[in-house]
C-alpha cells in the first residue's frame, strides 16, 4: 500500500533565524544578532540532518527550502556544506528544487553565485512593495532601486526567481495597487507571491493596532476589491493563481510549497521549524524550540526536536482539507476517506456547491474563486465539529 505522504512528496526545510532588522508586521521566528558562530551552526545543522536521515533512509528528496529569517545572510560556504551533506544523505529527484529566501538589502552578486555553485536553483525575494514610502512603513531596510537591482542580479544567475508583495497596506488605494502590480507583472518573472497585509498579535504592528495607532488600513470591502483585482491582472498576464496567494506561469509553481499544500512529508531543521513525517503507520508533527541558543543546546544534547506528536487520523483529515483547499486543484474525497475513514459531510458539500463556494467534479473538491476569497469560512463549514 502506498503511504499517504507520497501523494504530496518529500521535502526538507532549513530555518536560518537571523535578520539584519525585525520588520514590524513579521511574526516569523527571526532574530537580530551581531555574533553568529558559523562553525557551530554548521555542526548543528549537519548533526540534525544526519539524525533525520537515519529515520528516512532511501526516500527521494523532492525539494529543499532555506527559509528564515534572512537566509541570504548565510555565508555561501555554509550553504554549500549543508547541501553537500544533504546530497550524501538522501537520493534526490532529477528535477529537485532548492530555494533560498533573500532580502534585497543582503544581495551581492558574488554571494548569489556562491549559492548557485552550492546547488541553489531558485530564489524567493522579499521585496514587499514597489514604492519607497511604503517600504519604510513596512520597516524594510531596502529601497525600490535596491530591490530592482537585487532582482536583476538574481535573474542573471538563477533561472527561477520569485518575489513577494504585500497589498491592502496603509492608505493604499485600488488604483495604486493596480499600478504597482502591473509594474511587477511587467518585470521578467515566472512566480509572484501576493499577500494581503494581516495584523498579527505579538508583532510591532499588532501592538500599534491594539493602541489604535495603526491608521489607514483599508476596509474589508476595499481589501476584497484588491484581491479581485489581483486575480484579474494576474490571469490576464498569464500568471493565474494556483494557490490563494501564489501566482505562476505554467511549470513555475513552488514545488516545495506544493509539498505542504498537497500534504506530503517534510523535515523541519532549525529553531522554530515544524515538520510532518510519516514513520511506520503514523504521521508525526515535529517542533523545535524558537530561541536559537535553546535549539543549539538541544542539538548538542542529541536531538533538536523539542516535541514529536502523533497526529490522529481526524486531525490529519483537518490538515489535509485546510492545506489542500488553498490550491486551485483542490482535494480528493477518496484521499480524505483513506486518511480519516470517513466521508466529508454531504450536506455541507451540497450547501457550498449551491452558493458557488466550491465545485465538486467526480473525486475532486475545489474552492471556486469566490470560495478562495473567504476560504476560512468554507473550510469551517466542511470540517467536522468538535
């Protein structure tokens, strides 16, 4: 019997927790530090990779992703040593994707060539805005001119380059977003990640919002209009959405993120990294401690994982629906049945179909464009109540 994770693939996520500065909207595990011992970090990464490989020997690795933090602050030699070790531990698919996240302020042509020589073949760049006042508001330390120069540098070295933009920003109008997205689509790219600004608790923006100091945020209706405009412009440019926030030309989808959304297995290495790994008949959720030094201490003690929990079949079904419905391709009813032993509630399916939030075609259940705009509500309707 084919293990369920093989429907989604097998990936490796490596977290580099350091940034040059902390952005006020960011709720990722990132830290600012002027004292980083690269040798200690390399030893820790190699140790954890060896431990993870001992449980997953023989699996073919489909993707590697260096996330952060700002992985483009890593020394190319460090990335090279990590990837050499990965290649020695797992067989790799012929078309393996190796992505490294980069911020424009940390881009150097020599550094990028070093990453390419190490085996990185895709760059994901956090540009976030294409005007300087908004970049400053978002706490970014690069300018638009620096972002464009960094993007051009990446395109000269890598065949695949994606970048992120945030919309529904403070005081942003629909026309301003139209102009900005049109400019982005005119740049020579094959993948865009377009996120609506969300105010996360525990961030500087969250604290400011709670005090009533974060002014100029668009209304829900205005944000919805920006979402609809995003779909229209990207469709017309030949970069339709394949996931709620991600747009790509044919063949340029993020293979690593597809492993998450298709509910495959992935190993999470580094402080704050999460994983989903199937061993025997059980799928486990893994977590690591957030603080960099705490993670280093755990690795030195023999295991960087702080928590490993078996995921029940019911919870696996919930995760599969939550991740899979983000994709335009949707989910398989049969796979849900295989995972959980149950069917998705037919009354809920019928209701959502009638109001045009989902489309059911044989075994496939897909959120419509309108459904993806309110996906959390669609998912809540489909999932079993506690």
